């Protein structure tokens, strides 16, 4: 386990905290591998350092997470594009995941 990984129990607690505060909203986002690769290639080819995710809601009520490249000073690189890569859960969920049902 590396420094950025957390144990299932901690992840479940965080998910439970979110659901207690936001019971009627999205539980997760599916991000297709192909989209992650496109985003990665876009930022690395253009000198960006990181990626920032912004939450939003479409006019249809669908929750979204938008991604932008971030430079070494922590500034958004809007000029490299704003990416809509996610599909929200519910609708795109793993109903048997211990992070979905919070059962161990």
C-alpha cells in the first residue's frame, strides 16, 4: 500500500460521512480508462503537473466532475481544456461494492 492508498474501512467511513451530509446526491463517479489516458496525455504533453476536479450539476440535474490541468504553481490551465469524463452513480454503479453498500 502506498502513501495515497487508504484501507477499506477508512474509505467506507468517508463514504458514510458523505452520505450522511449529502443523502440525496451522487455516490461516486465512473471515469473510463480511455478518458484518463487522454487527460494524462494532454497535461503531460503541455507541461502541466497535476489535475484538479470541480463538481457541477448539468441543467438536467446530473451531477458531474470536471477536470482541468494544473501547472507547477497550482494554477488551473483552462487553456488546455476542461474535461467532462465522468458518469455518475447512481446509474453507473457497482451495486455489490463494499463502498456502495458500506458492508464489510
